C-alpha cells in the first residue's frame, strides 16, 4: 500500500466529495471532511473511527476557514492533499436569473475554494509539499445553454487553478483541476438551484434543455466511485497534470471545442494578426 496521507476535502455529504472520502478511507488514508451540520459530522466520524474527522464548515463563511485550517494542522496533522469539492450547479437563462444568484454561485464555487487554498498555503509552502485538487468541470472549458453562472464560476476556478500550478511549482506543491463530465451525483438533481422561467421567448430553445437535464439526473454515464479511484491514482503520480478530464463525454466535448477553436483561429487569423503595430 502507498504511504498513508491526510486528505482535507470540502463538501463530503454527497457526490464526488463523499465518494472520494470513502475510497481514500478504504485505501488506508485519513480524511478530514467538511459538512454543514453537526449530525452529518458525527455520521462522518463513524465511517472510520480515528481516521475520519467531520468538521462543520460552510465555505461561504470565509472568516471561519483559516481558524479551521489551523486547528486541523495542530490537532490532526499536516494535510497532504487539499480537495476543493464543495460546490453546486445553478441552472437558468442569464436574462431570467437574478444577479444575487450569480453572486452566490461565485461565493461557493470560486471564492470559497480560494479562501480554503489561502488558509492552507502557509502550511504547505514551508513544508515544500502538498497537492491541491480543485474540482472544476468540463463546464470550465465547454459551455451549454442555461448554465452561464455555473460555467462562469468553473471557468474562473479553472483559470485560478492553472495559474496557481505555475506559482506553486517552485515549492514542490502540485495543483490539479479535476474536470468531470456528467456523473451520477446530485448535481442536476437535489443540489441544483433552478431559476424560475419568466420570458416566453426562451421557451422553444431552453424548455427542452431543462427537461432533458432533469430526466437524465441519476442516469449519467459517470460513476463517482470510479472517479474517486482515478483521483487516488492521480495523487500517487510523481508528475500530476495541471488538468485532468474525467468521463468519456468530457473528452469528447473538449476535443470538439478545441477543433472548433482551431477552425475559428484559422478563419480569422488575418484579422487577428492585422492589429500588430
């Protein structure tokens, strides 16, 4: 067995976070998992007594994050793997979706992750060790109608993650953005926030998209347990990549977008180059 590591994973109540915590514990690692209420923490503690540690945290409570990181480092040990998993999906046509929902989407998916990273870097950097995993999405590179706030938040986290991998490389700290496709999690079900429909002009284009997304929830091709196993394989790699796609649909859609980008660059290259002085 590989050497036991200490994981800190945000949002372990369900989905990827839960699957990764369970697989990491099964592999003999220790896991600190954040949840939003005390009862869930007690349940998490019971998964592997002495190796699973539930801690209450809402990642939008930014002021609580650094004190929690300090307590974990002092009382449980040096964190080896930090996983920013807490997040949710917002669905809604941009024109119909209140600005407050965009702000909350970014608070959870982007600023929460940034705050957690900032809380742990003062420990990782002096140790010249650590691996940060940010769960972004194929929606951090490709886009689909009706999830502009979500894609925007994941594009932002993807950009931060890729930049951070360059900033931290001199300190032997790896950063990987994990970009899942469609998986059988609660993302499109219980966890998704949907803005109400209000503008009939969008009925024909968006109605069927929302209906399909709701119907597919729970029947997506991706298996969260297999994703967790892939992530455990990644953290044992001596040269982890800055990004890793998970799921055949993610590979397919990202390749299609890259081909389209190449075609657009070629078609407009003359105009693009014409602006040099």
